[in-house]
C-alpha cells in the first residue's frame, strides 16, 4: 500500500484541513498519515480562531512520521508561521522527501488570514521551491505573482512566471473567475482543465481535497497532468454528490469514489 502524509491544520467540523485530506486518502485506497500544524475553531460558517501547534511539539510529530514510515507523497496545507515553515523544510530535506504538493493556504474562504506576512516570504523560499507542484487559487496566485489576475491569459502568465521562480509545476485554480471553473497547469507546457460549474454552494474544503487527490496520484506513480486530471474528476464528483450539512458553506462527499 502506498503511503501519504498531510501536513496541515485541523478542521473540527471535518470538511477541510487534515480531516478532508485523510478522507481523500482513504477514498483513493492509500495509507494516510497526518502532522498537525495548527488547531482551528471553524465550521461551515467560517474560521473563528487559529492556534498554532507549539514549535517543538510540531517538530516531534513530523520527525516521528518521517523517521518511521517515509511517505510516497506529501500534501502541505496551512502552515501558520515562519518557524513551522523552517522546521518543515529542514526535515523534508533531511529525509529526502519528494512528491510534495503544496496547497498555498493563505486566506480562508470567509476572508480570515491564516498565515502571517513574514511567513509568506519564507514559504516561497523554503517550501514552494521544494514542491513538485503548488495549487494556488486566484487570490493566492496574485500574492505570489505580485499582479492582478483578471483573465485566462493572466492565469497562464502567472502560472509560468511562478513556475520559473520555484522550479516546479503550478496549477492556478480558476474557481474565482467568472464562467467555467477552468484551472491552468504549467509544468513546462500548458494544460487546461475545464469543468462545468455545479449548482451546489457547499464547497467547503475544495482546495484541501484537490491538492490531496493530486498527491494521491503522484504517490501512485502518475505524472503531474494525469494526477491533476484524476483529482479534478474526483473533486467534481464529490461536489456533484450534493451533500448538505451545516448552516453555511457545507463540506463535500469525500466518499463518492
């Protein structure tokens, strides 16, 4: 059985973060492991508080996993501060871990900042450059690219420029654009993944789920475009299932596969 690790925050309501990641891993038949970077108080209505895990304890978690069961792929989600970024980079380097998928989580859907300003620069220099692929949405790509993204051509330019900066593949997610939910992948060449917009407002955890599903593909030996393609199919099915929980933006049905 292939092994896969999520390094991310905890969502007690189960729709995003490590909970979404572990469900995705299980749906793909992989052995999932988790290292928690932060505890959050959140539900379908939004994030009300974030408590970063103490640095020394975080390091012990990650060392315990990597020293015993080296993962075939790693998904990185919310990293709340510079210290945790540095520890993550050091230990991934120490254990020579590859197939890293980084979901550049910076702001929650409800608009709450999930990473401090100093950590953004550290994230770019220490973790994104080790990632095989990163998966920013439009607002996150604008931060990384330092420009506004308003068209598909902008998405392509951002993906290519960011890719050159980090020396890895970039999937710019188009969910914030009008029209179809097209994503643009650049990995030496461009790929466009276009799916219809599904009439379901319950999309809590879509970014976590997509990046985790991509990591599953890489763990199983698929190339980047095929991993993204299969991940998009899984995500679309999980949204289309129409699960309706909570009083706000509800979660997906991760067990649809």
